[in-house]
C-alpha cells in the first residue's frame, strides 16, 4: 500500500477550554475520495480548519504529504499550502472580481507566471469544471451551483494533489448537487486528485465516497470509519445506523 497522503495523529481541537474532538487519528490514501461526516455540531468543519492550518490544534499532528502543517511557518508553510486547494462552503469568491480574476489570484500569489500564462491556466481550470465562456462574469451573476464550480476551479489553480471541499452540496437542489458529485468523480478519475470532503448529504456520500469517518459530539471522537455502504448495512453502532438509514 502507498504511504498516506494525509495522516492525522492524536489530534485534539477546540476553542478556549471547550474540546470539540479529542485524540483522533486517521489517514487518507492517495486518490481517495474521503468524506468527513456526522450530525450538526460534531466538529466536521473544525476538523477541516485544523487540517488546512486555519486553526492550531490543542495537540497532535497533521501531516500532508509527509510534512506536518501544525506549527509550520514561513517557507515551509507556503510549500505545504501549495500542495492542496480549498473550496469553502460559501464559495468565498471575491465579488468585485470576475471568475478569471478570482482564479488568477493564487497564481499571482504563489507563482511568477506572466499575466497571459496565468489567464491561460485560469481558462483551463474553468473549462475543467464546465464553466468555459463564463470567464468575464462576476460571482453575483452565477447560480449557486456555478459558484461552487468556480470555487473548485480556483482551488485547482496551482494543480494541487489534494482538494478540501467544505459542504460542496450545501444550499443546492438535488440535480445541481448531483452535478457537483459527478464533477468530483471526474476530477478524481482523470487527474488523480485526492478529495477530503465535509458533508452530511447522504445521496452525495454514497455517490462519491470511497471511505468515510463519522464524528460524534458525545464521545468527541470517531465512532465509525469505512466504506459508506458497509457502515450502513453492517455497523453495530446504533448512532451509525441511525445516520445512514435516517432512522428516528
């Protein structure tokens, strides 16, 4: 088996003295579509923010391609940040910039490419997510699904090996949500990208996930991990069965 592309070890995180998750460990394999799931308040987004270096954990490590992001700074941190892209739940596109300009931003920050090369890369990324011809549009001119696609295109600007997606289906209708699922599967298959996705949408989880971990706010830990269909059909944990089968 290949070495994990992400390895989380003994991670404890929270806010002030409030511990959200305690001493959790898991790994993500290259090329996997890996989903972090659980009910509201279980710490899904907190975990994601710790994994990408936005929040420092109370203890533990997060190694991305063998490099620990916890406590990294300066040149080392910049190198780690270049290795992954992030799509935030809201999309987080800059409203005053066109799609082309939004996607050029990371290229301006992290590369020395001339403007015409940056724009060529940005056009290619927009084409990959199905938004060719929308380069000059502002985010406000797009539907919710198109905004999510544009945010994924920006996350891909630096050709990262890993993409983190925070609730990519949030606020979308079922048809648009299914289109995002299809895009994830296409990018994973064609480009070999590893995806780490925060989600609670069952249809999407079953459509895209190779493997999941389920977080629990009561135990402040991981109560299940594995392929979603296997957990749905064979877990002996009532909380896991309740989640996957939508039992009352």
